[in-house]
């Protein structure tokens, strides 16, 4: 998982996908909509309430067009997950500032357009 579909990064999230997170439902309508980071929650222990059997960085994305929310449970070493929590000054949950939601859409739309995709944002 780490190194193939997800990589560590030095930001507040601690992990980022190695692909563009595009909305599959908007893709069905021919739109290429970039989903934005909605939250990242570090879950360090086993949690029956959250159906977790191992420590994860739970990362959620939301589509600004159709409101679909999806989340990934990225497993990594407990020590690294604790490092992420330290970056957040002890907070397990990271919510990006509202003004950053969907901020990357225009750049992604420009890149997709240059590759021949039309529509989307
Ligand atoms: Zn969508």
C-alpha cells in the first residue's frame, strides 16, 4: 500500500494518494471532477465502533459536484501514525481549512483538458 497506491508526505494529512482522486459518479456522466480532502483521522488502536482491527490513517474525500464522500483506511507503522499526530499537536483529527476545499479543481481541470478530456471542473 505505502509506495504503490499511497505515499507518506510531510503535510498535516501524512499520506497522499499516488493517483488523482476523481469522482466515479461524475465520471459516469462524462465529468472529471477532482475530489477534495475532507478529513484525515488517525485511529491508533483497535476500534469495534469504527470496525478497525489495526491502526490506520482514515482519509476522506468529497466531490464538490455531486457530494459523494468516500474514505480510505491507509495502514502504516504505528510509529509513523504517532508522528502525524505530533504534527497536529496531539489531535487525531485533521480538517483542512474550508477555504482550501476544492481549491485544486481549476488546475486539475486545466491538466485534464490538455490531455484531451472535456467537461468537468
Ligand atoms: Zn461527483
